[in-house]
C-alpha cells in the first residue's frame, strides 16, 4: 500500500506535493482540515500522513496540528505521521515528535529530503507490520516455548545474551526494526555491547549480504573528517597522493555504523546531516555529487539530549539519527545475564587458547554475581579471558577471576561472610535486592523487611 494523505490548508502546497509524489509512484489523497484528515483515515487505508501543523488563518502556534496528532495516535493501526510547516521551529518540531510524529520537514522543502523521509517511514511502518504478523504466526505455529528456544539459539550465535527483562526488550526491538531501513541510535554506558547490537541489526536486515562498515568517530581527526566519510581526490590535500573512496561509498547498499557519534565536532555536523537526509555527498577536492544508499546505525555513551541543550550537538541531526533509539542497560541492572554471558565468553576464549573446561564452579558464579561490573560486558569478557589463562583446573574457580567486592576485599569465596564488615554485608544485600527487582525500590525494601523510609536512608548512606 503506497497511499499518502497530504493535509494542508494551502492549495498550492497540496498540489505541489501531490504532483511530486504521484511522479514517484505514490497514490495521493488530499485534506484541508483536521476534520477531513480524520474522515480520510476512517474511510481509507493510508500508508503515511504528511501533516501541516497550522490550519486556522494567521496562526503559527502549531497547536491544531499537535492536537490532531494526539487524536490520530488513538486510532488503532494509525499510519506514521510526518509534520510540515512553514513556521517550523526546532522546538515545535520537537513537540510534534513527542506527540507522536515520526519526522518533520520545513516548507519550502527539498524534494530529495522529502522523498527520503517518505520512503524511510513507509518502509519502516511496513516492516513493523510484517514483524507483528510473523510474531503472531510463529506463536501459533510453534507455541511460546518453541519460539523462545529459537530466539535463544539465534542470540547465542550473535553474542546477544538476553535472559533479563531489560535485554529481552532490546532483542524484541532489534527483531522488529531490523528488516526496515530506519536509522537507529544505540545508547548505553561504555562496554554494554552497543556494537554487538548494531551488528545484530545488520545481520537481520535486508542488507545483511552487503557491507557492514564501522567508523569510530571518537578517534577521527577533525581535519580528516570529510576525507574519511566522503573520500578525497588525488591532490585534495598535502598527503592525498591517491584517489580514495569514503566510508559512505564503501558502505553503499549496506550498513554504516558510526560509533561514538557524540564526539563529532559541531563544525562538521551540518555536512553529515546533509548526507543523512539525502544520501548525497562530494569527495574532498571534487564538485561531482555522488549518492550512497546506506542504512545508518549510530552509538554513543553521551547524554545527547543534554549535548543538544548545551548547543554542542545539532538538534536536527539528533532526530535524524534516532528514528529508533535502543537503550542498552548496564550489566549491573541485568544480573540474570551475567553467568550466561560468562559461559559464552568461556567457550570462546577456551577455544582461542586451546584449553578445555567443564564450566564455572558455583563459588565462582557467586563471585561473578556479587561483582558490580563498572566496565559492563567488556569487563566481564576480559575477566573470563584472564580466568582462562590463569586457571589450572578443569573448572573456573574464584581465585582465577581476580575480582573485588563492594568493600574492596577479595571475594574469591563470597561465602566467607566473616571476613566482611556488617556495613559491607548490608550494602551488598541492598544492591542484590535492587538488581533482583530491576531497580524497584519498593519491592526491594519489602523483600528485605525494611520500611521505605529506612530503605531510602540506607541508599543515601551507602551512596546508592
């Protein structure tokens, strides 16, 4: 279904968009008011709505459009919404997206940008619907138990371990969005596995047979930004002795993963924004415009909304990068995944170093569970690698791990509580309770037999 509803009170705008989109192969319906929009949705199947935010004469607040978005979002199976307005400001666009719009553009528009947004949103919506249908069909055909087993098998292969509620939500999102070409922003602390999630998205996408190209933006010299991403011609600068393709060209047809995206200098962000919106760029030293079809994945451990508010990151680029945002929980908030991850790393590293183990002994598993993992999954990976190298028995034992508990004492045997202070034990129990109940302070307090006020005093006392 390629039917687009254009809603605008200006006839010239409606007609210009209609002619353009019909030439691109879309069927178009027109509406001049919020009432006509709702009527069109009631009587027709719509793939996408291009929605003006102002309808009453001489108004610029966008309130009519924001209220209409809220009404549309209440309709079951409502199509995605892209807002457009001649009076758009960044704040108004943000309000529209918070209300439920998927994207925005300003009038007068660039055709290349509009068609890129239209195709992305229609493809993404179709992929969501396909995913939902497949999910229902799989549950009917195989039952929940079979479906879970298949998921675990696939996750074990990809390195995504998801037994905790937080990571199961991540995996379900990956499965839902992977078939689309939507831009995805993966956020989380250092070492949580953002790169692994990006690779999983690519592997499950329609571009899986094409290139997966990674750029570490944090290690990219500002002077080489354009050359690295867009390429350069021979002689474009002093050391340009040969013509070179940039990462966008190399990733054409595939996926480009921009790691540490928050480190892009503000002066370079406009150049990236243009390519993200249109797919167009020029090699350094060339006036020839090139195009690349790239699925863009980004990752950061920065607080990008705060960077936007501080003026260090462009708001429009931020929204372009995060059609979908996936937040990876830290390892301390997903205790159910610690031992399965450790077993996964044990299998990998024992094969790498040519050693055989019968597994991880129970005391070592307790030590892993007690540790806070400030370095997240990456720290766990290195810990198991060290244990594989240090172990002199058929199982990984606590001394092989080299971990320390919350009080700084060795936890080579966490059952030896007599070596810990009362405060250390209490702090440890509170942390375990918080982990067990996913950070829910009320449930953790109830499990420990503490009142909420006492529990919060303990949290403050121990800096938790």
